């Protein structure tokens, strides 16, 4: 067996570890635990590479899904999940992200900043209550029922908001990416 | 017993599932429907990608460089020992693959070169080739190519490894086939093709520097019944040779393989033109894709 298999894992790590780390750190708010989850995520990806089905999404989606699930499991078991949604987003966030830089590869930095700007722009375009439903579901890992309890809204309203929010995001991101492609 | 739900009921649940917030019987019922509904299945893929993109909205927080390097080394070392000692405890087994051989057949002279084989449509090549193409086109390769195109060396290294990994992930059959060698071998030359038009079609020619050619194209316009696409290769002597004709699937994707001997390093440019069905003796129709 050549070294190329491990090397491929290294490529995936170099490309996606910054994103995975930013996500799990946000979910866990603990640097040590976040690093553990990053390592577990790439190890799980390595072990399960034959289960990866490209027809079910991008490689980044696969890695982010593994990482989020592991981080939320940890957070739940600690019973100290974040209670509040993301800090308020402003249009100026989208404008300022091009200054944010994390990876060592400048092309990758620029691409990550572009992608972040697009996602923030799409998020900012949502009505506040839809954005909140989306963020509570994705970043706090709350069920629709829990979000209904949290926000005092009927369950049906929460479901509708969540659905509209993600579908609008999808359309927005498709348009924004076509603009910049 | 999994409860059966209607398409409309499923539609209402897709986003919640994509966000990882669906559980229990609702989730079982949705996934059972998605298995048999192409519309919901395709939407779920898109919504999952959209949900994962939420992670990109977060401020980037770099890993500590020293600890990240240590983690990377640990992962690679574990992976290496895993490959030698793997017992397959969770379905994570990597298929065995034969060692990649360098091309050994002699380079044939250019004069009087016959076009010995013409590529076929993806369908007739068998499912694995289409699957491999789907991987390359769908699994982030386009964004990798776009983001790294400015730096050919970076693109080359990254792509070789990512391609190998993703082909491996896509299908075990591809590993045993020569395709992986043809796309990732050490001598393979990659030529980018771009086109104009609303779909911004793209393509790549992979040449093993001997006689094997693989063309992947993405987003070409649909063909009229009496038209075909034709791949042309231009050599240093400004000879333009046909590598054959091909069609695309309904999304404008195609994988096309041809065998055509050219001397190493002799390729100057490549293009795809729209020609009458059956192909033309020399490029005569509009250019659909061209290298820079
Ligand atoms: Zn359906």
C-alpha cells in the first residue's frame, strides 16, 4: 500500500480542518474539546470513507455533518448547550469578513472569506424570526418542539419558519454563487 | 413498520431533516419516502449542502498551528497503521487496490497516427465510470479547481490526492480499473477547458502522456438530434486531430475516453466543437469548450 491514502486524508484535513474547527469551537466553546472533536471527525471520516456517498452531498457537507453531530452529542452530555442564538448579524459583518483569515493557503483563505460573505448575506436577507429558527436548529441542536417552547411559538409556525428559512437560503446561495463563479 | 407519507408531507419535512432536527417515526417515514422519490431525494441533497453552509457563516477561528500539525501527524500515522492492520470493524474498510503502474507501452510515432478507438457515452461505459464522473463533478472538485486554478502546482498536488480519495470513496470498482491511474497517475497532464454561454460549461482533458485520454465535461448545452460534440487535440506541429465524438447526459455532463497516441509533451491545446452527427474531418462548427 502506497502512502497516498494517508496523504489523501492529509489533503482533506488541510482543506477542511479550519472550517470544522470553527464550527465545533462555536458549538462547544471549549478549545480543548473542540480540538478533540476535530481529530475524531477526521478519524471517523477515514474509517467510514467507503460509506461516503457523493450523490448525497459534498465532501464538506459530509465532514461538517460528522463534526456537528459529534460536537452536539458532547454538548448535550455536558448539559451546557448554548442557549442563545448567534449574536445579531449585521450587513457590515458580511462586508468585513474578507479581512478574516485563518488557513495558511491564501487561495483557500480568499475562497473561505468569499463563501462566508455569501452565507452571511443570505442569512441577513432572512426575516429575523426565520433566521432565529434556523440558528436554533442548526447551532443549538434544538428540536422543533424545543424551539417552539423556547420561542413561545406554535410548533406549526416553527416548522414553517424553519422550512422557509432553509429553502430561501438555498435559493440565495445558488444565486450568490452563480454571481461570483 | 415504517409509516408511509405522501410527497407533500415529505416536502414539509425535508428542511428539518437537513438541519438534523428530525427524529423518530417522522424521520424514518421521510427517509423511506426519499428512497423512492427522486424529487425529494435531490432536494434533500441540496438542503443538506445548504445547512452545512451555515457552518461557513461563523467567524474563522484558526487551530493552534503546532497542535494542528501534531494532530495531523497523529491522524496520518493512525491511518497508515490502520491500513496495515485493518480488520474492518465498522464497515470503514478501504478496498485493496493494485499498485499503480507507470505506463509502459512505447510512445508511437505521430505520423500516420490512426485514431484507434473512439470514446463512448457514459451509459455504455458502465455505471462505475458515470459514478466516477459524478464524484468529480459533484464532490467539491469544481470548487477545488476554481479556487486553485490560479496556482497550477497547488492544484495539481491537491487534486491528485483528492481525486484519488474521492474515486476510492465513490466506487471500489473504479479502484481496480485503469481509470484511477488515468486521472491521478504521476505523469498525467490536465488541460482545463472553458466555454462561454449562460451555463459556463467546463471540462478537463486528462492525458497519461501516452495514448489514454479521458475527457470530463460539465454543463454543456443539450445537443440537437443531428449534432454531436467532438474533441480535438492540437499538437506542436499545429496538427489538429480528432479524438472522437460524444454526447452528454441530460445535465450536460459526459465522461469520454479515447485512445490516441501522441508523443509526450506534444499537446498544445484542446477544444470541443459542435459538429454534425457522425463528426467532422476537421473542426468546422462552433467552439463549445477550449483550453487557454
Ligand atoms: Zn417526494
